[in-house]
């Protein structure tokens, strides 16, 4: 009777304590052309990403006419949700790093601020201030 009660108590305690499954990230190594698979997963590379970034930040900067942009080439990347939200993949697409130096009203340039710009196709999904982010993983090195 005591062992039965102990087993019942332990089984009630461990109900729902199943580890969450790990999300799988395919890197286009399946059957067929790997570029076709990566296009399906990450979408097509943004075509006019430099002009899209300039247009996007023109409404967010105080003095956009004098701003200086250094924009890197797009790379495939994905972003996970935080651990509190399960850690699953939230976004897959293209990442572009941009350093933006804004000109002050007196004509002097402020130091460049790094930004991470996330694309889904040709649309900007999010911009993040900084040069790195813990939840973002770059697939193309």
C-alpha cells in the first residue's frame, strides 16, 4: 500500500515534465538542388536591400539627408524566440548589417551606430540596434 501511494505521488509529480522538442533547422541538404531548398526556407535574397534600408531609416533619423550608410551583403539567418517562449524559430530570412552615421545640425558626423536589419523577401521585418544579438544565428559565414 505504501509503495503504491509513493508511486502515485511520484507519477502525479512528474506529469507534464516532458522536455520540449528541439527545433530542427534544415540547411538545404535534402534531395534536390540546395539553392532551391534554401530559397524555400529563407526566401529569395532581397534585391534592392541598400535602397530599402536608406528609405526605412529616412523616416527614423533626425537628419536623414546627411546620413552616411555602410551596408554589408545579405546573409541567411534565423531568429529564435526567447527561452521563456519555448526557444522555437520565430523568423527565417536574410540579415543585413548596416552602420549608420547621422549628421548633426551643425554638420559634424556622430559616430556610426551598428544596426541589424532583418528581411523577409524584399520587406524589412525588424531592425535591431547593435552588432550582434543572442537569439540570431547567421547561417552563411
